[in-house]
């Protein structure tokens, strides 16, 4: 499922990463073992220009990776910088 479908879902998560980000690798390994219960999409920061063009406020706020955007029906709900599985779960539970 691509980012447009995830963003348009009732609840979806887009995870922005980078190749050389050790925390991103750790998050990916953890979520491979304990997957999120909502649609999600991983996107490399260097290949996210179309996503950033669609959500410029999200793009402007990315400074610490991994960065997670939680969306609902095409609208950004929250953003998590330096995302961890616990912080993602907490944000999803609060929506």
C-alpha cells in the first residue's frame, strides 16, 4: 500500500526514514516483529518529494528521524519526531 492510500485511510501511518539512520533501522526491526494494527507505509526521506509536496507542514517539521505522520481521511492528525513503537502506540490510542 502506497502513501496516498495510507493517508486516505480512516487511520494510517507514514514513517519517514533514512538509509543511515540507526534509530530507523531499530524501529523497522521492532515493527517487523510487532506490526502496527493500522495501514502504514515506509518512505525514505530522499525519495519523499511528492509526499512532502502534498504535506508541506509535515515536511518542514522533519528534523529528527524516524519521523511518523498519523493521518485520517487525507488529513494530518499528528506527527512524532524520534518515533518509537511506544510513542506511536500512545499517539494512536489518543486519537
